[in-house]
């Protein structure tokens, strides 16, 4: 495939399994396959992604480079308690 869609892929999994899952996803991405996923773990998602969309009540409220969003004040306050 050229595109994989995943929804809540780490829900209910142990941290060790989640780490392995992200490792496999990185390998898939490096093969040139685009991965689009929905995930509740914002910190991990933004550290693993190139691009992100932040939704509130079903609407996109922020989007852009994941590294930039990680540093955005609104994201830090809402998800990281900073």
C-alpha cells in the first residue's frame, strides 16, 4: 500500500508493546508508505510524526509541522500541563 490508516493503535496496549509498534511504524514510513493515524497520546504522536492536526470537538484547530506544534503554547497548556 501507499497509505495506511490507523485509529487508536496503542489503546490498551502495554508500554513495551507500544514501543515496538512505533518501531515498526518507523520502518514502514522509511519504506515510503504514508501513515495517517488518530492517537490520544499527544506527546508520543508529536514526537513520532512529521505533520499533525489537532482536533477539538471534531474540528481542526491547529495543524502543521509536528515539532512546531509540540512547542506551541496552546498545545503545551492543553496536553502537557505546561
